[in-house]
């Protein structure tokens, strides 16, 4: 495997830490009134789904941070977070207008940077890259 540049490693860790910064604390805010209100506003009033989604985001964020976790599990963490972020953008866009869903694209972009740089570090190619 070829040597990976320091720039790629820094890009990976900065983007991955940003993703974790927005996902790991999710489990701690799941019962805040603002979180409950947002889920109800989007038409997802089921408490079990809110808990399931926030727990899954927290676990996925921790998986991305853990260097000892195997690549296949990390792949699924990236997929899950991608689906979550894109679904959030669609939900916000559908309920509050397209402009409300656009900022979520920033999270998708940061996740994509983390994913691409992860593959560069592993020496593998991303499918679209």
C-alpha cells in the first residue's frame, strides 16, 4: 500500500470528528422538548422511532471514530448516516420548503469528504471516484 499523505489523514480526521460532533450527542438530547417538537413537526410522532434513530446515529458516529472497527462495519455506518442526513433534508424540505432542507446538504458533504478520505487511507477506490 502506498504512503498516504498527511493532508488526507488530517482531512479524514477533521471531517470524521465533525460528523461525530453532530451525531454522537444525539442520544443525550432525544428527550429535550425541542427534539420532540421537531419530530412532531415533521410528522414523525412515534417516540420509539425517535429513540431508535438517535441511538443509531450515536452508534454510527462512535463507529466512525473508532480506529479498530473493521471497514465493512464502517461502510454501513456511512450508509446509515447518509440515509439519515438525506432523509432529514427531504423531510425538512417537504414540510418547511426547499430552502429549509438545503443546509442539511452541508452534513452530507462533510460525510462524503470523510468517506472519500477514508477510502484513500485504506487504499481502496470509492465506486464513483
